[in-house]
């Protein structure tokens, strides 16, 4: 029986949420145990937890709600993933240049200093910074209510 993309995507989101949790959950048995401590209805088996982790099965909505509450993530995110990105309109290079000028003019001293330092980094270092920024952005999608500091 082929694995569906939806189940695989759920498994990836579940693994992300588990990694970011306060307690290390590295086996299906540990997942089943911790889940059963929190879920008010029928307990799950380690085999069911293994199917969740490998993308062979997706839990029922009530189980997803328990997981989301336990792992402190949005139930919508865990169930469906982040909302689709808005479609960006194609902008000519001339318009892009003039549109970016007001942004550059409104940068704070801190932001200007950060950009100056970023430009001095190697290609590999820039890659690492971009990965970190991506992870932080995903974290804001996962954990509702996290706001950037001013």
C-alpha cells in the first residue's frame, strides 16, 4: 500500500514538533507512552505511534488535538501544515530597485549593522544563517503567539 503525501507530511511535522519539545521522544514506544498519559480516550499502541512517525497512518482529529496541545503547536499546523504562501506578482527590476529604496532608508542602526556584517560572511556562513532564519520562521508557524521582539 503506497504512502500518501498527506501522511508523510504529517509524519514530518510530528517529528519536528517532537524534536522541539522539552522531553526527548526518540522511539515509538516513548511516543505512545507519553501520548497515552495525556489522551482521555482509547490508548494507542507503539505500533500505531510507529505508523504516525513513518507516514503510514495519520491519527484521528481528536488524537491530533491531543498531540498539538501536548507539543504546544497549532492543531491546524500539525494537521495541515502552514498555510500556502501568497502568490507574488512579477515585478520588473526597475520597480524592484525603487521599491527597495524606502526599505533601505527605514532600516534601524541595528539592522544596518547586521546587514553590513552579513555581507562580510563567506558563502557557507550565509547558508547557515539562512537555515537558522528559516528554522526560526517555521517556529513562529508552529508555536502560536510567538512574536518578534521590537
